[in-house]
C-alpha cells in the first residue's frame, strides 16, 4: 500500500500538473495574442478533467505501462483559431511554444 501512495505522489501528481499547465499555457498564450477560443470553451483551466482525452490520457498510457513498462500519452489539444490571432504566423509560433516552455519552467522549478 505504501508503494502505491509513493508512486502516486512522486509520479502521477506532477504528471497531471505538467499536462494541465502545458495545455493551459497554450490557451493563455492564444488569448494574449487575440484568440479567445480556448477561453470561451473553458480550456484555460488548471482543472485536469478539462484536458483529459479518453484515448491519449487514459487508454494509451495504461496499455504502454502494462505492455512495456513505460509511460506515453497526451492530453486533449487546446483549440486555437489561427484566423483570430493578430499576426497569425508569428503568434502561432508563440502559442505553440507556450506549452513546452511551461514544461521547461516546471522542470527547472522541480529540480
């Protein structure tokens, strides 16, 4: 029982936070550059339930852990309307980079 609690505390909680902040960062960046699509759909949220993709967040990770002992998955992509951005080509670069940048900042903070 202690092993399950340890695994959840060390792995699952930071992973959920990383996935949630990653997706919320994409939506927040899009809002900063003029696209309110993610905001109107409630996707700029720290609630992990809003970012769960049944296949990528539940089924595939469970299968990869059961079959190969590694973890692989994804969250539901944040909707961004390219046409709502003020400078679509440049702004989309920043919107795309926001998620990985959030993960990088979290990795530095947790280290």
